[in-house]
C-alpha cells in the first residue's frame, strides 16, 4: 500500500501525537476558564485574567498533565501490550485500568500539591477530582477505540481494493500465459532431445528450465503444494542462476525433514529469492549468500529468506517499485492475514520474514 511513512514510534503518526496534545491543551484551558469564572476571579483579574499562564498551570494545567501521563500508561498496558489480542480484551483491560489510574494520579497529585502548599478541592468537593477525570478518560478512550476501528476499516477497504486489482491482473496474466507454458515445455524437451550427449551441462540446464515451466503450469492450477515441491522449484531456479553467477552465488537452505509435507501456496518463495539475487547480489563483484530458513513455532511455519547483498534503506518504498514483493505481500495478507517483514540482515544485506 502506498502509505507514506509518517510514524514516529510505536506505529503512531506524528499528527496523531500532535492531536492528542492539542486535545489535552484545549480541555485544560477550558477547565481553567470554568474554574476562573466559577471562582469569580474575573472581578480581581479582569476579563482576560483566564489567560494568565501561572493561573493556568496551578489551576488545571498540572491536573491534565497527570491525566495525560495516566492515559499513556493505560494505553501502553491496555492496548499496546495487547495489540495482538482481540478488541474485547483490550477494552476490558482499559476499563479496569481507568479507575485505578484515575485514583493513583489524583492521590499522587494531591501529595505534590499539599507538599507545595497549593490549593486544591477539599472535603466532599474532592469527589469532583475523581468524577471529572474518570469521565474525561472514559470519553477519551471511547474516541480512541472508535478512531482505531475507523483506521482499521479504512485499511481493510483499501487492501480489498488492491487485492481485487491484483486478482484481476493475475487473471489476465493467467489467460495470456495459458498457452505459453505448454508450448515452451514441449519446445524445451525438443531442444533437449536434439542436443548431443557431450553437451551434458547444457542438457541439464534445459531440463531444469523445462521443469520450472512445468511447475509454473502446475502452480497455476493448484492453490497449495507441498513445501518439498516448492523448495525443489526454488533450488532449480537457484541452480540456473548459479550457472550464470558461478562461485559468486552461494546457497544455504535449512529446512527440517518433518516440514517437507507441509502445504504452502505455490510460487511463494521464488519471487523473494529472485529479489535477493537481482537487487541484492548481482551488483557485487564477490557475490554473496542466499539463505532460506524454515521452522515451525507454535503451529506456524516461520520463513526467513536472507541475503548478504547491498540491502535496502527505504524498505517501505520498495513495495511501490517491484511487482514480486508487492504481490507476495498481498497474497500473504489475503490468505493468512500475515505480514511480509523487511529487515536488515547481519552483517549486511536483507532479511525477508513471514509466517503461515
């Protein structure tokens, strides 16, 4: 998706942080005006007395600062740490934390205010320092969850549009390619049969290329293939690339035997491996290594495709340029609700990670 990277930390946009501060600043000043008017301080300070910064801080500014700190703690424990949990658990946790943090922030603020000899509500009036902040935080987090739902729904609609567009392109490509794999497969076999026995290396390369097209034809007709078949296809692709790069291309595949019967979408790894060869290693005089590591953790297949190439600085921008990575990301999102992660490999290069 062509979404600009405007995040600052914890996947929060800078404009969202600014909106939160303006939200608190506005209500702090509004509460300051209410206190100023209710206390009839305008008789002493005049009509513009509510703009006094010292009065603002000692009147409502410090209270809303404590509320902001409390809301950050509630957000961290009630939303961020539970971001992979269902929305129900997030809301229940936030509801539980709201009265606790409201009480703690009020008591800590009272301790500081009393130590500094500042004025605060006393007796039965102190209940307002419990009721108003609690109501304020309830409204705030209600707006927060409504906003998050809106953002997620917006992303979902955008993703569905991209998936429909990608599906249309795939259907058109499948129609165009319907004849080609059959034709090319037969042509390669004919060429292979016509080569003399002494050209063994060439015969093997043509046979491997023929197998690639045969697998491509099979992949267009199957939703899932065994991991063993997918890896054999990738190995043949890499062997053909190795014939071109020779010793500049080194291959390391680590997959436990007990995972080879797992079912995966066809043509899933090849675009990622091709990206590593084309954009990561081809420009290096010494070439490099491509590693494929697959393991199973908590019932999920974890994939890592690593290269020791030049790496990518602007990782989000790469999805705007290449078709292979973009289509693979869309397939993972549609079929498994999984994300394609691009990370820095150590000591250099790119690491592509995803799970099924």
